């Protein structure tokens, strides 16, 4: 679509959907070039507000008689992005999925705050690389001054926009928070990132006012719950607090936590004591549970104690079933248990269970998907190496989220042994039963009995 046609389209939409000044109604529409889905879904937090089917020209529209002001997300699978809406808005968006975020442009009533939020989002991605270098290069006071200078530059740009466009109080608050919490997060991460490059590998001594911004943070602002810089800050903040206040029982040895159970239990209690807004608290609790259960690979006794503490503090958590399912899945793949009897398909389309595949031999199960070519290319190379260095194992690939034709093409292109490759139609069952995280994990079995369900394909087999 050339620029003149785009302007005509915007004027046509605007004329058909005029929103009177002071009206509570909201109109949000747009065009998607190279669509990857038939729908656009509008969400507020985790709640789906509405969905719109793309028409023959790849355009969509939402129209509401009234809608609460605030931050929303629009999703066009697999991508998504913020959109801020408030009564009276008549907003247009255009994007190309080949370059989703970078091609996105808002126009119409409500464009100022949305284009600003998008600029902050894109700026944060670029700035992250610069800040990462400063973690290493700068001492704490110089780093703090650098971050403050960057933050003030963006705040000044926001104030200029506000003076020119007159943002609503709520829109200004969201935009300001998107700036502040990104820079607050850099400060929270600084001691640990700096330690990685320090010669003595110790946490740097910080001035008494290094965290002076903490007196301005809010634990009870529902509008910010799904603002990415705010949530990322909260994760870093509670990790920081837990480390700094838990040095005895957590057994911090060589500046690193050794008792992950106590550390994460302590983090749950800190979140419970400080966070007021329930949805934020639920989400942070979920993050801690996933982080502990998936990454620590702790003993079963500690996992059970952690879940008991989780239920005690957050028994009404909106994610409780998801956490319980994860815990049960981990419990079921402990050593000496039989590998879960998941059904997969072979190259001929026949169904077979993992227990059948693994009986009477030593097996390494690994996982891959067409969605990450770099990952599966590296995995295939690693498997070829292991076949030579560890020939007493059979290496079984389990594929997911790949069409049948693509799967077969990848097998042929990479000259893989089809007899040792399987695919699944039920990704949810696979991930729930085998805890396929991280993707570099592998499961080692002997005669269908689990030896190690949390091994790394790049580690010791």
C-alpha cells in the first residue's frame, strides 16, 4: 500500500467511525502486511477482550461503546505489542510481520502516547547492549550517573510530548513508568552483572543512596501489572532483596547462592509481605515457582516443602493448577521412575509409546522444533558427536510444533536416521509430562527407567 492509499484508508475509516469528543466509545483498527494468523486478539492482562478476523485486505477493527482506559495488548500470533486505549480514542495501526515491531506505526486520536511507548520499547532493546558493556566498565557511582542521564533524557522527551499533545494523567503515568522502571531495573541488576566481570568475583560496595529510587516504587498499581519494564524490575528487585537479606541460611558461598530452596522460599515471603496488588503478586509467585522448580533440579523433599510453602502463602493463586501440574510432572520423572508413557508417531505414522521405544536399551531422548533452526542444527551436530564418543546409547529425537511435511523435509535434508526420529501431536502433554525446559535438556533412561531427566545434551552423558 503506497502512502496516498494509506491516507485514504485512514480517512475512510475515520469518517465511518467518528468518535465525538467526550464520547466513551473507542475504535481501534489497522492493516497487517504478510499476516501470520487469521485473527488479531485484544487482551487486557490475561483476559481476552475481543478478537477480530482479518478481511480480504488483511484489515481488522475493534469498536467498543465503552472500555476502561489503560494498557492493553494486541496479538497477531506469534507476535504481540502494547496498545494504550482510553475513551474517545480512534486509533489506527499498520505493520508488516516480517519486521513486526520496527514497522509498526500508530495514527489517529491516541497516537502520541502509543508511538512514544513503542519508541521506548524499541529504544530499550537497543540500549540494553550499551548498558551491558557499562556493567563491566563502570564503577557503581559512575554507572548510576550514566543511567540517570539516560533516564532524564527520555523523561525530558516525554515532558515535551506532553506539553505539545496534552496527554491524559493516566497516559503520562504509563509512559513515565515505562521509562523509570527500565532504568531502575538496570540498577537492580548492576551488582550481579558487575560481579561477573570483577577480578575478585565479589559484589561491589554501593553507596547508601545507590537505591534511592526505591522509595518511589509502587507495589499496588494495577495499571502497571503487564507493563514489561515494571514486571522485569519486580523480578530483579525481589531477586536482589532476597540475596542481600538472606546471606546466612541461603549459604552464599563465593558470592553465589548454594541453598536454592531456602533462597526461593525467602523470595516468596518477601513478595507476600511487600506486594499489595493481587494479580501482580500471583504473577511474581508463579515466576518464582517456575524458576525454582525448573532450574534448581533440587531433591524431591525440598520440592515438596517449596510447594507446601507456595500453597500456604498463595493458595488462591490464579496459576495454582499450572504450578501443581509442573510439580507433579517433575515428581513423576525423578530417577528410578519409568519414563511417562507418552505416545508419539514414527515416520510411517504409526503410534508408539516412549516406554516401548526405550525398553531393553540405554537411551538419550532429546527435543527439537522447526521454530528454532539454529537450535536444531546445533543439536543434530551434537548428536553426531555423541554417537561417536558414547556409542552405547541410542539417541532418540522427539519433534514438536512442526508440520508433518516440514518434519520429513528436515529429516531428509539433515540425513537423520528416520528410525530414531519421532514427532508428537500433543505438545501440551509432552511438556507437562516430560518438562521440556530448557530446550537443551535431554532425558537419559536405561530399560525405560529414568536415570536423569534433567541432563543437558551439551553436558556429561
